[in-house]
C-alpha cells in the first residue's frame, strides 16, 4: 500500500530532498547532553528583538482568540510608507521563503526552467522543482553570482531567475551596475527575483536597492524578511514587493492567514526601530572583524561577506562540524550547497564568537594531531 501511495505522488515531489535547517540547541542538548550550547548556524540576529517589539507582542497577545488580518493592512501600510511604494505592490509571507515558493507555483510548470547560481539558497531550486520545473545551475564566479552567465542561460523555456544579494551561503554580493545589466539582458516575460534578505546589513555605495528598480522593470520581484536584522526569525514574517500585476497573482494563491497576528504586530514595531537596526549593524561589523581576523591568524581562507555570516574553508567541513557539536557549538556545514570543505558561521555576540574560536582551535588541533586534514 505504501509503495502504491508513493507512486501516486507527483514525480517532482518524490524527487525532492527535505530542507535541512540549522540544528536547534534543544536537539543538541538532547543528543549529547550538552548545556548552554552556542548556535551560530542559522544567520539569526543574536541580540533578540528590541523593547518596542516586546511591547507590541504584549498588546497583540490579548487577542489570540481572533484570526489575524488576512490582508495585513497595518503592516502593508507601514511597509509602503517606509519603502515608498503602493501597498498593492506588497505580498506578505510566512517568512520570505513563503513568497519565494509562491513565485515558483505561479510562474513555473512542467517543462519550464528556472535559473539559479550554483551556490545559492536551497529554497530556489525547491520552488522550481516542486512545480515540475527544471533547474539550470550556473557556475559561480569567485563564489558569487555570475550575472552575465546567468543571463546567457535564459532561453525560451525559462520562466524565472533567482539572484540573492547578498548571497546565502557565501555572503557575496553584486553591484547595482551588474543587476541593471542583468535586467536589461533578460526578456521582460522572465521573472527576475532579487532576494534581499540581508539587505539591511550592507553598507556600500554601489549596492542596489532593488525596490528602486521596480518602476523600470515590471518583471522584477524583490523579497525581504524580518528574520535577519530585525531579529524576528521565530515569528516568520517576510514579504515581496513587485508590480501590482505580480502581487495580485501571488495574493490569489497566498493562504489568507499566512501572516499571523503576532508576527504582523512585531514587524510593524521592528520596522520603526532604527536605533535597534543601527546597533545590530555595529555589532555585526565588530563580530565579523573578530571572526575574520581569527581565520587569518589560523590561515583559514574565508569568503568576504556582506551579510551577518561568513563562510570559511576548514578542509573536511562535515567532520569539523560534527566535532564542533561535541564542543557545544553549532555552525552550518554546506556540502549540500556544493561546498563540502567549508562551514558557514553566523556572527554572534562577542562571547559566542570567542567560544566558537576556542572550540575551533581545539577541534583543529585534535584533527591535526590525529593525522586528519583540517
């Protein structure tokens, strides 16, 4: 019976591999009996949300017996004011991965193609293949997107193209001139998704603000999230900004209550807390400097990152990852992204970064002493 049921499932779904999130602290504690583990695996803001968010959650918690606003009126209005767009251009999601998956379902079908970078976020291929589409993986250039090659990979079957800026898991970014050239090169019936989950961490004059490009490119969709710099990963709130036509299509398919009431209230509060975001950027910059200096001192090559994480080459990525777990430190192995010699490390609090570095020293020393390659 089980095999017969499996045969009834769509081939595109049977071929999928489940998404593997970063290991939760609770799971490590259960498995190894480790207390006070440090998690630097999921690119979360280590500070936790600010006071304005806690106050908003307390107020919203008084109405947990009510369904959330299915249209997200207050949050859309706050986003529209902040971003300078029409609220009708916004699609809310249960995290930005929700709207990424919606884009695949709206625009990709059997026989269609989607273009992705070889080292890009795993949800992009998932969005393509779950709809029966074919993935076209374009080799990276210096661990980052080769936008010229990605444009060249577009053909008459291509329906969607994903660009992460900055990219996860490598942290690389592309400049505004490169993005504009890509948009000029891609046919206007191919949807270009610019995933800006880490946008708020970037401080570079040549970095594009995708939302400013929407007026000239109706096939562009920009996605952002409250899970990173805003510190709301547990509440799952993301959004897309696009033409009204695309937003209308996404909202036809979007589940009516995909954005819960607590998440909406917290997001409105977080959006207006510029002091919190500024301090988060300062903390991230200082932590990034600590980690990369430590890698340099240990002669471990790392990829320059514009996000809140850094990818470092350690040799046997999975082996070092497993050894770090036994030290009570959770990072992210990224062999599934085509980088088996690397680990992705989230920038943590100063004490967390220091604990990771000490644990890494012990792991590498033990592996060198046992003859293992570090």
